[in-house]
């Protein structure tokens, strides 16, 4: 009779990570990546909202380890009494007695401010949540970067949750009034993408042109939410997948020594952001001249709808010669180049994100024939529309870098 091979019992692990937002799903993706090349766990996913109370059964659970995003003093007390190894991923509290892994929020604020300063903005605001510690840390990072350039950051904050949180319409009117205090052009760092969407809505109510008069950048790079915004929202890319990977790595090490008190010595690991995904809300250099800003806004909104230079000249109130000179001196390109650049940019988006044939794309971006678009596209981009589509869609399927991403700025 053959001897049986060695038995293997998987560790029992509880994951208390929200799945309703991209950040939490990124953490789970990082945990999955670690598990693919290491020993497997028996896992239970408790899909708690960040503000939810701990489940009633938690005090009596006798597993091997916990990765927790919803850690507060109440949860910490329960888990601390259990003696189970815990990796704490919360963004509100420090020194809860566990290994603590989170985003480097100061570096996030620093990176957002640098992105705006690099685009020529010299008047900066920060829109955050007064009851969220991570928001305050991001504000500190933004102010540190701005101060290095001799700039200040004005802050607008209100509660996110609870009885002091303003109802939607009142909150948006307060935000609108704050935006109207800034001389134009200016830019706002929103503490996260949800706040960025609120800033963009308030800017629209205030009649501000984004990005010509007001640039806006968020944090988290939640692609669905950012693309839903009008205009699409630029955002700092955090690294939740790395947080998840490190959490799995740390937890497995702690479980290997099985509840040895010395192994649970609290430490903190800060994970820096990856870079900035530039979308339309900051895709411009800050323009102080109101006439030029208005012309740029018209080109952005109507370049693909048959806009002519004659219409731009009439809209500006200047002669064509003066307007062309203003454009060349400020931006280094002509009116026609600006219109064509916006058309090609839209063509690139449609080629990468849809399966529409070139014959359908051409009229959508302001060309009467596909052949004209193909010729202009190859001249501007350096490859044919077909080759560009093949490369862009292959990169998307293979998990390549976001084609809209700018190189990450340097952080301190």
C-alpha cells in the first residue's frame, strides 16, 4: 500500500475590504497576485463599507489571520484580544497596534500640486473632507510642494459623513461660492475622485471653463468615475495593488510564527503613488489671457463639429492677424494646428476605445472623408489609423500602461 503524501491545511484568512470602490478592488487584486506565486489560503471576504460596524461574529472568530481596511478603535480592540495576526490597511488612524500599510497621502498631495504647477497654475486650491485624516494629509503634502515654489494653497473642507455633512444642493452652492473667490486661471486639487466630480459640477454652476479657467485634479484614478465627469477628470494614480501585495506578504510571515507576540510589533509602511493620469480637466497650460482662454474653450468644444477659423476670429473680437500672433506667441502653434490637434486626439480615442470603422469615425471628428483623416492622422501621429488601433487595443488587453498617462513626476 502506498504511503500517503503530506497533508496541507490552508490558513484561514478573513479579508475585511470594501469592493464598492476601485481602491478596495485594487487591494484585492494585489492580494490575488501574491497568492498566485505563494501558498494558498482559505479566505472569507467580508464586504464592509468603511463606516460600517464590525460583524457580530468577529469576537468569536478563530481564524489564522486578518487583512482589514475598516479598522477603527472598536475593531482594533476585538482583533487585539483575539491574538490573531492582523494587517491594518485603514487610512484614518495610526498606532492601533498592528502592522499598518497605507498610501503615502502626503506624497499624493505633493504629486497633485506638482502636476498643476508644471502646467503653469499659480493659484491653487484644495477641496477636501474635514472628517477624513487622509484628506488632511493630502492637503499637507500639497501645501509643502506649493511652498517650495513660493505658492499658497487655499482649502475648502466639509464633513463627508454624519450630521454635519451638508446636503447635496447646499454643499454644491457653498463650493460654487468658494470657487468664485479665485482670480482666473486657477486650479483645484480634490482629495479624491468623488470630490473632484463635485468640484467640476460646482465649476459648471459658476460658469467656469474647465480647464481653461479652472484646472481640476482628483485622486485614485477610478477610470469609470473620472470618465463620467464632464470634462473627464485628471487623477493621481495610487498603488492599492502594491498595498494588497505587501499586506498578503506580511500576513503570511506573521501566520508562519503563529501568534507569537513579538512578531506583532506594530510598524507602518507607506506606499507612494504611481503618477498622474492626465485627462481633459488639466490637459492645458494655464492661460491668463481671457480672450485666448475663450478661443481655446471653443476649439475644445467644437473642433470636431466643423469649426472654422473665421468663426474663431469673430468669437474673439480680434483681427485674424492679431489672434494668430497671440496664439503663436503664447502656445507656439497656429489656430489650424490647434483645431487639427483636437480632431486627431478625438480620433485616437475612438480608434482605441471602439470598433467603429474609419468611415464612421471621420465625420465624428470633422473630416468629410476617411482618406483625408487617414492622411492627416499618419502625418500627425506617425502611423496609420489601423496600426495605431492594433497597438492601442493590444496594449489595453494586455494590461499595458494607460495611454493617457504622463510620466510620473519626481517626489520628495
